[in-house]
C-alpha cells in the first residue's frame, strides 16, 4: 500500500516541484537555484538542514519519535548539457541545459518523503536526506565524501534510487551486488613522422597506425576477459591532421572503458597499452597510453539490497520487484558513497519505452526524455517504507 496516494495534495505539490526543477536545469556544481528551491521547501516544512557540502549540496535531517539507527537517503540534483526538444509547459528555459536523466524526479521523490516523514515521524532513529550535486561527470558524491559527509552526518548505511525507462511503472529492480559499472577515460597518442601526402614512403603515418590500433583493441575484451566477466572498450574520439595533403605527425585517440571488477579493468588497460605500443613500434612510431578514473563500480551490500527489496515488495508486491536484472554498463557516482559506507542502490520503473509501447517515454539522456510524474508517489512511498522497515 502506498503511503503517499496518487492525486493527493502531496502528489500535486510534488508535480509542481518537479516541473519547477525541470524548467530550470543547472549543471554540475552550479545548482544554485535548484538548491535554493529545495531548501525553501524544506524550510517551509520546518525541516532541519545543512547547506554547502560540495558547493550546492544539502543534507536535511529528520529525527524519529525514538532514538535508534541513523541512515542516509540520497538524490542527485544536476542536469545535462543537452538542448531539450520537448514542447510541454515545463520544458527547460535554459538553452543547452536539460534534465534528461530524471534528477528532477529523484530530488522531488526524496523531498516528498522528507515532507511526509516530518509530519509522520513515527520511527525510531534518524534519517539524513542527501541532495547531492554534480552526478553527471562532476563527481559530486566523491566531493561530499572528501568533505566529510559521513563524519558530519554518520550513517550506518546509505541508499540511492534511479528511475529506469524500459522498466514498467510500478516496478522496481534490486541487485544483490553489482548495479553500475566503473568508468575510465582512455587516452592514446601515436607519434609518427609527418610529410607530404603524395610521398607516404617518406613518412611514418600515425593515422594508418592508429586505424590498426583501433581495430586491434576491439579484440581485448573478446580474447582477454573471461566470458563470465564484463567489460566494454569504445574509442569515441579521433583527432589527427589539419589539411588534406599532409600526413600529420601524431594521432590522438580517446575512449571509454567500463568494467565491474578492478582486476578486469587493470588487465584490459595493460593489454591496450601493449597493443598500442607494439603496433606503433613495429611500424616505426611510438605510442603513449594513459587512463583517467572517473567513477568506480556501484556495488550493493547484499544485506542492504535485501532490505530495499523487502521495502519495495510491501509497496508493489513481490512479483513487481525484479531481482535478476542485468547490471548496467553505465556509471553512477553514488559509488563513492557506497565505497565509504554500506548501502544499496536500486532502480524504479519510469515506464516502457517506444519499442515496448508506442506511447512510452524516452531512454535516459534523450533530448525528448521526461520524468514520469505518475511514479512520484511510488518513489516517495518507497523511501517511507524503507525508513520504517529499518528504523523500527
């Protein structure tokens, strides 16, 4: 049974909050108006809060009627540098910025749960509601941890939730361990010998060498990673040359590496480095390789995943809580919080996408994506159920 009913006064308020946040998207660490707006709702409901962690972050706190455990619930606030193509009344008014990943909905669901629990705090313990900036590449979760969020606000466990297009409305997915992959940026520089395009015999062509490197590293995952492990290598940027009749001196390749286990990631990087150098040196060029870690893998603590599943089951029924979904090769900076604390991260269904339903929504990071307002009470009620099931 849902704690927060569809079409209730609180649901209507949440829709209003969500549309306001969607209409005014802000990028990583610049969520000033978003943070002010969330703070205004918290303040109007007499909810204690602390501001300023990771620049724009907010931690709101609600105490139950009795002492007990302390847990954290987290939502992200930032938008993406995408031009919105929707035409509804709450479309973005900031050119080149859009809530294309549903962080407007995440913040709203957590805000709704905070408002409800402030008025219905019949639980034993304390809840910290973490409104985190800069998930989209900024590493706001890492900054919050570095700035001492768990020293200032000790939590026995921390929990997160992301909307998931393609997963039906009224459904949840809970993973026992791995949820989202680690993410690193790969950089390869191949240095040859430039010259006239009509005289390639007098050159060491880095473009030709780079093409072979790109092709060869596609074999790394299929031939070096155990079939039951997972990794993805994608070369996504190629930079070389400046005019049609000149062979350049060098070629720069940039790409993305995704994996779940650090041992797998290290093995893949070593193979890519050896392939790049080996091919280049065999043709008279040199190659350098480097990688920049972005986000670690998001891996749940099994016992906390089970608590999340049980809370979701009391809300939507056991048949609507999926336990065997494949993890995603996408990344999530909630991983930094899970590296610093026990906890779990789950998916809430945002509705079917067009290939499953002609009237469905879009996938994440799409220019026509919009969060599904119908799941706002479900998501907020999940947070309430989780709090009451743990803080008993």
